[in-house]
């Protein structure tokens, strides 16, 4: 009798609708909430949860909203159209939108742009399938071309040799190296096998997939807040684990070589300012002389200078450079700079004043600390190129400009500075961001290895004579 009771299906609650468990262990439910006045079709939205109770509670809430006439019928607006609405209403910064737009254009819109909000809410698995597909998507940033050239040259091969090995036309392979086209996933697997190199370097990174989901979630969450959706279909997606990249910093010997050579470069004071204050490169190029007090050795951050998308229809270029508010409220801050940095800025100002005299009326003085010979703000990429030239001269592998900021923070941490102080100097809102610098540099790792090495050596056995004397 007990067996029969056990096998008997659990009776559905009154008005609970249909609730069932999915193969992945999660639960889904549906319930009829009326008819669409425009189409006459039944309104049966889906509900998702980690437990049966979660889904049952969502259905109960929906039924309650129907009774109170506050129920939301999911919108038939397409995701791409809704994104335009979201962007117009949001306060997204130009630099953030530049990254979002690239991801939307290259990945999200081609796959999900034509789906309506209602379709995405009805079947969130559409989003999960898209994210899973991204894990096998070749990257589109031009690095495949660069990697292919490097691998071929390392093996001493000609382009025709690789094309024959892969059994493809030479013109096809050449188009890959010239970044005019990209191999598909299956071909990339062959290339990785041929060179015995990791496949993942050719594909979108886990960070790119996590970012795509974050963008989707943000846009759909706005739809939920504006009563276009009952729930956010991008909730609870299964995402790859993010790669933990070691923060780029300069080692002590690299720092010595770098500091030896920087005086040969126009923007030497900028390099010293970055490595001696920890400010962001965008903050540095936006800096104006009225923000600098060399007597008190202080620098006040009020703006950042960034490249953003140019949305003017008649514009000749896709991007433009603008000054805007810093990254966060905490980023507006006053820093105390070291004496050597202040001295470098004095030399730089002296040189700049000489350029003003030489340029005469041609000098367009906008007050920028780091400017061209005619006074315009220096382009970030020109500053970056000069930095890379200095690295090459100093026999240091290429690193981003941010490596100077990272080096500043890492040195302070290794010297025992309090993490909260470093957070304030760097302008981080969340101390968890500052904690990335707790990944110690190689120098610290080597010291730790030396310490443990002494404990791993065999201790010399005392001679019988020494033992007797000890007694």
C-alpha cells in the first residue's frame, strides 16, 4: 500500500498551472492568465526557478497580479529595438557604450536581435544556447591573423606549406593572415593540432562571454523595470569560469632600465606621473595645469580623456576623443605626488613654455599638461607608441600603459601600505578591485621559495664526539 502511495503523482495545487522539472535539474511552470485582446490567443507565460516552490510562488504572484489587474504581458518589441530604447534612457558613459556596441554588433544582435522580449522570456534557453555557441566562436579582434603569422614563422614554413597541410587553397590561408577572413571552429582545431598549441587562444575568451551576458542582463533588467517583462530571462545562465590573468607589472630590474631611458622621450614626466601616482592613463592625458600644484606636490583628478563612438551621421570618423567625468565618483580625488615626479613636471613645464615661444600665434593653449608642440592635447595612442618605444629600448617585453599603475599599487602593497589607503589613491569604489594587487610579483615568490628551500635541506648529523660534548 505504501509503495502505491509513493508512486502516486503529487496533486497540483489549486490554480498552480503546470510545473515540471527540466533535465538540468531546474524547474519550469506555465499557467493561463487570460487572453490577448489583440490576437485572442491564450496568455501562458513561462516561470523558472531552482526549486518547485520558487516556480509555484511566481505563478501565485502572477495570478494575484491578474486579479489586481497589474499583470505584465511580455512585450513583442524585438531585442534590438529595445536596446535602442534602453540606450536612450540609460546614463551609460561613452567609453562603456563603445565596448557594449562592439559586442552587440558582432555577437548579440546577429544571434538574438530579431527575437522579441516575449520570446526570450518564454524560452530563456535561447540565451543559454547563444552563450554556449560563443565558446566556439573565433575571436574577431585581428589576433588570429597575428598568431597564425607567428606560429608559421616559428616553424620556418611558407604560406603554401601551411595551406597544403590544411588542404585548403593558398588564397584562403592568405586571407586569414591578412585578417580579411577567419577560419571556422573546426579549421581552428586542425590548426591547433598541427602546431600543437592551445585552441583557446583563437576563440572568444571567457571574459567576452561573461561580458555578453552582463550586457544582455542589463538591457533585459531595464525591460523588467519598465514592465515589459515579468522576469529577466538572462538570470541564472551557466557561464564559463573567468581566466585569472596575472596583473602586468614591471620587475625591479626592468624598472631600473626603464627609468634610465625615459628622459630621452618627450613624455618622460607622464611616465613618471603614472608610476609615481597610480593614476589611470586617461586621467593623465586629461590633466590640465590648473589641476597641478607643484609647490604642495598635489594633483587633482577631475576628468578623464577617452575615445568613444562618433554617433554623428555626417562624421568622417567612427570614433572621437572627448573629456568626460572619471570612471566613478571615487575617481575624483586629489593625489600627493613624490618629489621626483614634481621635479619632472617642472622640467616638462619649462620645455613646454619654450615650445610656446617657438610656436608663437600657432600655439593653441588649452592648458593641457601633456600637449603637442602646438598645444593640442596629446593623443593617447601617440603617448602609447612613445611608451612602447621606450620599453623596446629598455629591453622590456611589451606591456600596457596600465602596467605602470599596477606597478605603483603592487610596490606599495609589498612595502606594507594599508589596502584601504591604496584603494583611495587608485580611486577604486570597491576594495575587491584593489585586491587584485595581492597577487604578488615574481620577486616576492622567489623570496618565499628561498625561505622554504632552507627547510627542505637535510640537516647534517652531529658526530659522536659533538653529541658527547652536548651531553
